[in-house]
């Protein structure tokens, strides 16, 4: 493979989403990612369906959509890490790898002699990233975690969903496993930072990444709103807590999202929808005033926007550079002309189905372009290849 990390080799001991998401990013960037899977079983997500990919014969395969979303570009190796032979294979692979990703419960890999101290004793240049729910220490270090519970415990559900008293009120999780995905992103940033440091020092590093820490960091402006005001952020539906007007508004044939970001945009917005006087009204002239008087402003905007259709409002607002958008379904996103122009959906060759659709990486490099020619692997697809490589290396040694 090509890409800026084509010189890097990754030993991916992780499963499900957070670690594999990081591994897929590294694979997209050109790294050789060796995905270690339980012999005969594989990654848990292989069974997380339906839906399952349809084979060439028209029948469902055992490749779930969930698994296919997060394992592109990797090589799958079946290993029983509970066996001495499997442990020795992992150690052999660690000798030739730059990065290890793992998300076992605290202490599990130490029982097998595969923890960071053991592997870095073999390869001091190794960058070892451990991903857990709560980190390597603390009162919850031994507890299991999944994205949904961390969205709850980490405060995201408390600021997501309709406010009390509104239709459908109550906490609402994000529709994708956002904590897993962001943990994978943080893991990628961390291992690449350690890789850059290693080029200066010659030494690897150990990274302790916790999903709850990530969720806490992701509170971002909501956490700071609380810290500077002493007030507890609450669910506000689709209304932005600091910038207005930003919300979903009803129009004659559906809904439109409007995201006014500053006073100049509000002036253009107000003029375009036929109310230029709003931009000089002291209740609405500044963002702070609009936030304070949002109930009044919101009802006035809703009344006005209900007079025309989505396409009409969108065309008018885009023409004056006011950010707005329809609410796309997933098929609608993939059908967007801009998304199609950017070729975010590709079809990779696959041995079971002929091709498999993939939403590719958004990263684009001028000097080291990414290639997307390796689909998510079948279970154990590359076991023989890697065993032969290790055997050849042993003979050379």
C-alpha cells in the first residue's frame, strides 16, 4: 500500500470499535495493520448483525455491516493467545512492529506475558497503546465498558435530546458510537505523536487511553460553560447553547437546519427572509441578545419560514452565504452531489461478494495519496502469509 505511513507496521490486538477504528485509520494511511483475531471466532463484531453482506450467490455471508465498517485495509491472523504457541507468535510479531493497539481488560495480557512491559522488553522502540473503559488505574479500572454507557456516564446524554416538557423529552444517545470513534481518533493522534517522538529519541512509549476520559474531554464548550457560570448544562434539543439562531426550523414541506454563526450572517439571514429590521432590533442585534431573547426570536423565525418550501429557502440562504442544510437520511448523504464528487463511497474487490462498498477516509494528501484496494479481511485470511514471513525471518536470524 502507499500513503504516508507505508513504512509503519501495526500489531492490532483490539476488537469491536475504538481500537479497530484507530487501526483502520492507520491502515488507510498506508500502515501494514496485522489484526489478531480469536481462532475460529474472530472479532465480536463479525456476528453483530443483521445486516450481513450478500455473497455472489445472493445469500447472506457471515460478514456483518458493523465489522465491514471498521476493518478495511488490515490483514487478519487467527491466534489463540491463551496458548504458548499463540503467545510466542505475538511476541515474534511485536519484534517487527512499530505500534501495538489493544483493548483488553486491565491485567489480562499480563497473564499471557503480552503486556506493554513484556513486549517493550523485546522491542524498546515499540509504541504500545492500551484502550480501556476507565484507564489503567482508579476505582473502576477493572470494569467493562461500552459506548452507550460511557455516553451516559460521561455526560453526553445529559446535553443531548429534547428538553423537559417538550415532545419526546428525555436523554438521547448519539446515533453512531461516537465515544468509540473519538477514542479511536485520540488513539491515532497519540500513537502518531509517540512515533514522531521516537524519531528523535529512538525510544517507544506507552499510552493509557480511557473512554471515560475521552467522553469528559469531549464535553468541550458544555464543560466550560459550566465551569465559568456554575450552571449545569441541560438538554436543549437542537438549539445551540451559545450561538443563535442555530436550530431545526419547520418549513412548508419539511424542515431546514439553519446555523447562523455571527452577527453579519444574522443581518443577511434576517434580510433574506424579509425582516431586515430584526438586525437593528436591540433584542436581536447581537448574538448575546439573541440568546437571551431566543424564545421570542425562535417563534418569529418559525412563523416566517413556514411560508415557503425547503428548496426555496435553501437557495435564497445559500445565495447570501448563510449556512443551512436539509436533514439527509444516510442514503441522502451518499447521494449528495458534493459527497459523490469527493468519491467518499468506493467499491473494493471482495472474495465473497465481488465488491464491497466502503465509506473511505476523508484525509487527502497531495504528496502521498491514499489507496483503497484492500477490503476488510476474512477471518484468518492472512494467517499463512504471516506465519511464512515469520518462519523466513527466523531462518535468516
